[in-house]
C-alpha cells in the first residue's frame, strides 16, 4: 500500500512539471502571385447556362451579322435600311408587226370597226406601241365613247361580247332586244392603279384594259354594272354570268364584288402573267 502511494506521488510530479509551449508553429506565408484566389466576397457569381433551343430552331445570328429589315415594323421605324439601285425608267412594250397584223385581221373578220392611230408615248411607261381606236366591238354594237386600246384588248372584248354577253342578254332580257352599246368608263389613260399617287402603273396606261360601266339594249334599257350579289332577278343573273365568263377572255376581271374601287364597272385587262395565271374576282 505504501509502495502504491509513493508511485502515485511520483507520477503527479512528472505531470505537473510538464507544460505546453506558449505558442505553436506559425503557418508559412504564401508568396504574392497573380494566381492568388479572391476572397469569398470577391468570388464571381457563376452565370446561368443559357437555355437550350428546341431542336430544329436556327441559332441566333451574331451581333455583327447582316440582318434583314423587319417587315412587320412600321415604315417609320425602319432606319438605316439599305436601298437598292434606282429602277430603270419604264418603257413601252414593243409589239411585233406580224402579231399586230394577225390580230387586226381577226378583229376585222369579227366585224369590229376600228382604225390605226399614231404611237403613243406619254413618258413614265405610259403609251401604246401600235394603238387602235375602237368604234364598234362587233357589227351594230358601238363602244361609247370610242376607245384607244391595243388590238389584243379589243379582240378579247369582241370575243367576250359575241360568245358570252350577247347570249346571256338574249336570255335574261329577251324583251329588250339585242345589245347596241357598250358604255365604257375608261380605256387608255396614263395613271397608276386605282388612280393612286404611288404604286404600280395601271394596265390602262399600257392600252391593256377597258372599264365597262353599262350595256344599252335596243329598247333603251340600260343595265348598269353595280353590286348585285344578292340580286335574284334575271338582270342580277345576267351581270354575274358575264362577269364570270370574262375570265375566259381576259386575264384580269374585277367586278363590284371585288372592292370599293370597282363598285360601278367591270375592269377587264389582258396583262400577261407567268404560267397563264388569271385573276378573276
């Protein structure tokens, strides 16, 4: 027991005589380099990954890529839009002499009354290379007033009258007698379409068009071209029939159902389109 007590005191003395160092080893200072990491407050915030575009969608063009103008934006918002080179002045289409002579022979054979008039050149594309002045589209059917047009326009008018308008009139207004007059509102005139101040040149300015305002029958009955979509009479049927048949002979037919500009006449023209396309409304 005494031996155990002496050993305990000895251990205690050893423990009390030992102490920790006042300071521990200091960490080494890192050298000052460009690779020094930023402090937490300086750490850049990671940017979000751009959303993936659906399959098939074209990637956005680079900022410096040439962009097409926004066709949906108002004209006043399209700034800096490059303009193309100025268009050359419009010229009068030439008519081959052999084709013109062939047309006049066919027109004469149908009994039309007309005469050749000097070439018309009013500038800006207005004019007719080989114009004619048409007095009667068919024997006994006058064009009032007489109109200056191309032979091809007169020929289309004669065929339309002979094969469609006259037969339709005989059925719809048989008591009025035959048609004796085509009352026209316009043949050749130098202007833009629909008398606008800007836009494309009218086919009237090329001699390709005639506007028909009404038909006069032998007994004095006048059938005016007017809105007749809901007209259930024979007169209404007559107008709708001759309007529909017009596209067999003309490449453009606009009637009172087309728009406000044609409420009181047929616009008939022979403009040439690719593939024989025709516009009839």
